[in-house]
C-alpha cells in the first residue's frame, strides 16, 4: 500500500454516562474480558497491516495509561494531548503526530472496541479507491420520533422520515491536512464539532458513507459493557 495511513484515538475524557456499577475512572480503562477497553480498541486498529502508527491522545494528568499493556508498542505513540473537547483532543493529537498533510488519518473512538476487521478494511479501501474521506455508519433501521417536553414529560412531536438517515460511527478517515484545516476553521468560527465528519461538512466537503456493523457500537451506558463483553 503506497498511501501512508495513521490512526488516532482521542482518549482524553472520562465517559461520565458509562459510570456506575461500582466502577470509577475513565471508561476507556474499564476492563472487558480481562483487558482494558482501550487495549481492545488499539488491537482492532492494529489488525490492519496498512496502518503504520496508532496515536492515542490522553489527558495531561492521565494516571492510567502507563498501566495498560499495549500490543505492538513500535506501532504505538501516546501523547498527553487531551483538550477541553473531543475536537480539541483530535486536533492536538493530530498536530503532535507530525503526520504529513497528504497522509491519511483514521480517527476512532476509544469506546468502540468491537470494530470488525472487514468493516475497517472496507472503509480504507473505499476511501483510497475514490481518494475521498469517509466514515463508517449504519442506516437507521427504526421509526424515528422527534420529541418535545410537555409538563416535564417527553412526548412525540412528529415522526421523522428515516429515508437517507444514517447513524455515524468511527473510524472516520480523511487526509491529515484537510481534517486539520477543517477543525481549525470550525474552532475559529465557533462551530460545534460533534465528529470529524461534521467538521469536514462545515468546511464544504461531503464524506463517503461506508456501511459498518452493530458490533461497532459505542459503549455509552453501564449496561453496554456486558453486551460488548459478549461480542468480544
């Protein structure tokens, strides 16, 4: 593979919604099947031979990362580049990686350890084939309701047609220089970046959608750990 590809994992947060069940500390370090979730996620990315390096951005005061036994340390770089938001952590870590503008970067959530090798390969192949950034995502399968609050209760305001609606996942793959510039533009103009694709959209790009899988769900709530343990 002629194109250079790096991966980036923003791991600077604590995942407050996933706390519970007697567990504390950042959720990316919670153990699943005997291994910290972050390690599962790193292994999933390293399964692709075309990824030259995985860069992890952690909080400056992170006291957990040094206790993680990571696979293939030669392909791993850890940066204390966590920022006030996910977008800040991605931008800081991208700059710390010193990757060239023309290189590709795959940004992947630390809380998605169930990334399948075939999904990762499909995203990489599709982006390289079309020389265009893209993301893993799944079509919305259920009827979507828009809610409003009535007397303190959530009630249905309307039904939203689900045709053309997708649920964004990660990895999200873009040229390093394009993503960096999009993140800087969004930051300068006060645009709230919810994922890398939203920054690219703000900058005028239309990223590709590549079908992902249910196993690539984001571990968000305490009960999600048991489901992920079953899949892993």
